[in-house]
């Protein structure tokens, strides 16, 4: 039986019980924390890609993606409050549906975090090249150093996105030597992001350039472009889902929340609703001032975002000012309507804030690798800790190289779609875990108990599957291909070396570093 190895929840919770976390967060604090985690890369970077898929319907796309996130967040909150330990959806799956499906989730999370870090690196590169180099220093990078190859959706004359590669490797180096984010610095960056976007909304919505006629037609590619097309409002929602995924950090804070049954849904739903309205207003401001209609191809169908065909069109003078062609969409909008100075400030905000997002994503990726390695599912040397730096340097370097290569040669829209494929599968399995644990362990303490689980969890499954099927076909295929590679690794290496298969569970005290081996009744490999 391949579904026979379910890690005992008591063993997993032995780690959490040592933490003794204080419950200090109220509903408003949790909501503000969520806003800070969610607002970032997606809105700064993916506005152009979303507009190419949906035109002004991008506003509807933000609402659709936000709705799916709300039901997914409630599932995430219940399971995270029940199993508040490292490993995210991988650990939740191990404790509910067993090792095999947990492996598929962990393998998908590897795809999610690594590709997402590449996408953010490419987004940062656009603001660095446009604002810092061009606007402030008067330097224009040669095309072959500023973008990936045209055949991969880069730009005419493009070969490598050097700034994206450099920032990915720099962040990797910082993680290897043990540099971590300061909470104060992170709080300042969050304030900069929110202030910059608030200023953007105020300037665009009150600008003389704002014209409601720019919203017509509102849905040039329709609401539903067809499964696998990646077009229409739903197709754009599948892409800009990337803009919301920071909410999982709110879910994991359930153990530190006062009155979690009341405050967790306030924090989750409040932050998601706020960000959804915020995102819709940003989209309205951008489209109302300079327009957001997609560039149409044969048959009146938008050219695919991140495609060679679109890159060729964007190189033409007729589209040089188009929203859908900008690598730094929001700063570009402000420059187009006469606010170059403030546009540059917004570009600086993105330039400063996005590296911290890259750091968090690579950090999360290495920790998933680390936990899977500790469970015996990946080689033990991957979890080797550097004697001086005290970091998992081997897996961090491997991750950083993969992230840098993706950032160097791929466009941001495609990378976001690939990352979303892994994310949607992970969220899907969290909803499965929530339902399985309600049946298998109904009396277990849950700091937050989701209301109407048999409505909310199935809605999460439907929503995640629906968005996944509305990604572009190539992004839909990435997940099963990546998954097939993962199955070869699992059955060829991991299953026979699994600690569960050998009858032990490793439990680590994350504060004191104490390790304890817990014997269990598990079938031998």
C-alpha cells in the first residue's frame, strides 16, 4: 500500500508543545500583518501580464482570485492552528493522508517557491533597470543583458536578464552566511509599499487623464477564455493569484493569536478583502489613465502573456507606452501621466521591497527541502548545516542556482503561472487534509475551528481546480511533468530510505535544537 505511512500527529505536535508561544495578536494586528505579507510582488509586477489576459477585466480577476483565497485561507487556518510546526502543507499532508501524497505536496512546494523567487527576481530587475539605472543614472543596459531570449518571451536581442540573476545570487549568498531579515526593517518596507500604492491610487483616480471610456470594452477576452487558454478574467485570475499567496503567513500565526476562533477569520478575511479592494483600485487607476486593453493577435484573441509574439509587438513604437508592455507597470503609469518623480519613488519602493520577498521565498524553499531531507525522503547531505554559518548551505546554494537560472532566461508572467500551478495543488491538499482530519481526529484541539467545513473545504477544492485549469496549457502541463519526475525520485530513492518506513520519527525542538527519536509502528520499507 502506498498510502500506509501516516505520521502520528502526537509525534509532530511534540515539537509544537515545546514552543510555548504567547498569545499576543489581536484581530486588527493579525489583519495588518496579513496586509503586509500579501501586498508585494504580484501587484507591482503582474499588473501588465494580467491586463494582457483580461484588459480592464483585470479588476474582476482580482475579485475572483481573492474569493478563492478566502476559502483556502480558512482551511489553511484550521490545519495550521492544529499542526503549528515547520513544513507547511507538506507536514499537514504527512499527518493526514500519508507519506506518498505528502511527498507530492512537498515536491509541488519546491516548484512553487523556487519559481516564485525567480518571478520576483525578474520583477525586481524591471524596476532596477527602469528606475535606478535609466531614470536616475541615465544608463540603458544593452538588450542582451536586460532580458531573456526572444524565443522564451524575453525581448528582441535579449540573451540573459543579468540584474535578475545577480539579485537572486546575492540573496542566496546572504541566506548562506546567515543574514536574516530584521523585523523593524521589514516593517519599514511594508509601510513603504502600502504608502506608495496608496499614493498611486490617489494620483491616478483624481488625474485629469482618467477617462471611463478606457474601460470599454471591459472584457475584451470575455470572462472565461477557455480551459488551458490562460485568457479572460478567469485566466487572469489564475495568474494574479500569485499576488495573494502571502496570506499563509497569517494562517500559521494562529497559535500566537488571542481568541483565535474570532480573530483568525478577522485577520484572514479582513486582510484579503482589504487587499482585494486595494488591488482593484490600483487596476482601475492604471487602466483609467493610460488604458489597459490587450494587444490582439489573429482572430481578435490577445497574444499570450510572456510569448515571443507579444514581445515582438511590444518592441514596436506603437506599443512602447502600453501598460501591457511595461516591465515596471505602476511606475510607468505615473510617468505617463506627468508624475515622473513620484513614479520614480514608487520604483524605488519596489526596488527596496522586492529583495526581501525573494529572501523569504528562497528561505521557505530551503526549509521544505530541509524538512524532507530530515524525514529521509531526500539525501541527508542536503540538510547538512555549515559549521561556521549554521545554515543549510548545500541546499541553499542549489536552490539559489535554480532560482537564478529561471530568472535569467524566463519572463515574469510565465514564471508566475508555473509557480501558481504548484501553489494551487498545495492549497488543494490543505483542504483535503482539513476534511480528513475532521473525520480521523474530530476531537483534537483546534485553536481555530473552521465553520461549515463541508461547504468551505469543497469550495476550496473546486476553486483551486478551476483556477488551475484556467492557467495557460503549458503551465497546466508543468505540474504533472514535474510530478512525474517526483514519482521517479520517490519510488527510486525516497520510499526505501524514509524514516517512517524504518519505524522512526525525528522530532526537533526548534528553539533549543534538541532532537528526539520517537519509535512508531510503521511498515518497513
